[in-house]
């Protein structure tokens, strides 16, 4: 019901109803201990130490961490608990006091908040979705490393990074992953410099990658 309300643009009821996800058995691991952060319209956060806890997938963390800077701007001391691979990326967000990997010890805090509850905390509406882009930046050493790896761009060719599938263990993977053979026209386009940024390539896609000429595989 909450998802239907959100799809219909009724953010107030949808975001309130979405809190029911925390009672699902599969969400038990993502519900942080301690007092949950109240909506900002009810309780200010100035001077409070607040832990924002990642939940569900890495993509969800990347989407909802945009609220971290906004919370810091309200005077909160913001700590992030996120999936381990994201720690180097999210450590660069301005105003964040500390970033730790899930499972690591965290200091005492005044309140905690699962990241997907942040829109409700902020009273987000369809017109106030945070859209300050970009809100993430790769660490400078990694940018320098990739600049060296890629080398100078070829005039007249556009660089394209290609990622076509997600975690095969995800129950709804068939709704978001695309068979690599569907991209063969793109892989063969001489006007494009294609870089495979997929970290795990499935067995059925290996032959397509091997047959593609001029495609750079960064695994």
C-alpha cells in the first residue's frame, strides 16, 4: 500500500506506511538499535549525534545518502554505517563526522535512522526531493589512477561505461538485468569507446566479451 501511495505522489501517507518494512523478518538485520530519529518537524537535531544506517542494497545507500549533508546542515553530527565497499566513496561527503562499515563498532549516538526513513524525517514531497547533483565524488587518488589507466580520449569517440546486470541472487533480478547480447550493436559501434565496468560477468556473457573488439574490460 505504501509503494502504491508513493507511486501516486502521496508522499505523506506513502512514507509513513513505508516504515512497516522495518517489521518484516528480512529487515531485522537493518533495523538499528537505539532511539529512532524523529521527523525534523517534531524534534530538532542541532548538536545531536545521529547514526544513519544503510539498509537493503548498495544502490539504496547511494540513493538515500544524499540526505546526510542536509542533516549535517541542520546541525547534526552525522555518522554513517554502510556496506564496506562504499566506505572510501562516502567518506568524502562534506560534513560527515565518520563512516564505518556494517558490523564495525560505532560510538554512542543520540539517535539512529535507517537511510530509507530519511525522506520521512525530512517531510519530503514530490517537489522537495533533494537534487543537488553531484552529491558524490570519487576520492582524488582513485580519480588520478583511472585517468592514468584510461589515457587520453580519442577525438570523435565517446567513452561509455557499461554495466548491464546486478546481483544474480536478487529475487527480482530478471526485472533489472539485461542480457549482454542485446548490447552487441553498441559494442561494435566504431564511434564509441566502450569500457566494461561490470565487476562480475556471468558465464553466458563471457563469449560476448571475448568476441567484442575494441572493448576494454576492467575486471
